[in-house]
C-alpha cells in the first residue's frame, strides 16, 4: 500500500443526511499542491482528501445506501498540516481522543487512519451560490459500546499518492477529483519527467510550518 507522510460531485450523487453517523475511512487521496485564492491572497497549499463510507439508517429507518446498495460516501479536503490552527489537527485529535505528541506532529503517517471507524457529525449548509451542501463538521471516536458490533467495511482501503501514481485507482476517481490532481504542481512535474519537486512540496517532511 502507498503511504503519505504527513467531494466528489456527479449527477447521481446521493448526499449523506445530516446527523451523527457511523463511518469508516476507506481512502486517502493526495491532491498535491493546489492554488487557493482567499480574499485576493494567493496561496500554494498541499491538500489531501479523506473519503468515508457511511453505515446505518437515516431518521426514517431507511438504509443509507446508493441505488446500487453500496454505503453512501462523503469526503473532506484538508490542507496537509498538523499546525496548531490546522483543521486536520483539530479533527484528527477529536477522532483519536487525544492531541498529537511533538514527534507525531513532525511526522505522522496517514496510513494510521485508513480503515479506522469514526462517528461523523454531518451538517447541511447553503453556499453563497444558493446551493445546499453536506459537510463533515466534526469527527469523533466510536463509543466503546458500539465497537463490538461494527459492520463489515465495504470498500477496499487505499491510499493514492501522486509520486506513486496508480493509474487504475486514479481512473476510478470522479472527473472532479482527477481534474484537481491533474492541476497540482506534483502531477504536472511528474508528467514532465522532472525528478525534483518544488521546495515544500514533499510529503516526507511533516513540520508545523509545512502544509499537511
């Protein structure tokens, strides 16, 4: 399995209902360095996406599955950072039930979260464009009383890393995700045949001041 040291849209997409739901992290996707424009300030930040399969029933007692009978999926994109103000650090700390040690903050492997179960707090919000979005607001550990009766995971846990590009896995992504990856500095550098990434673009260094 690849490693990374440290939402898909479609016409048939079925959103996860709001509430607290049991879920399993089944995929980590390296999105590479992305350009963001926040209030006119341009930043180049390394991004990763965590994808979860959601299990259980909605408020009406209906199973949360797609038309094919598969678990619904939801994702959250993070700036690749475990800095003090980083969203990833906040979410992963509540998920673990403890904060990161100094050693972990400097070098944390995302393999640690693949296949791990969690309780996701899902909320709905309306964007400035008037569209309704479903988002992961928080990630919490599974209560001990539930751990003995966890369902069987559906998806094969995988990590996609741009330096270790897996064509089959890449082609299984939605066009939205593939477009994001293809726009990254790392993916373009790889396709140009260059061996070196730009400074700060490697996943090998997990420092508080380097995006994760």
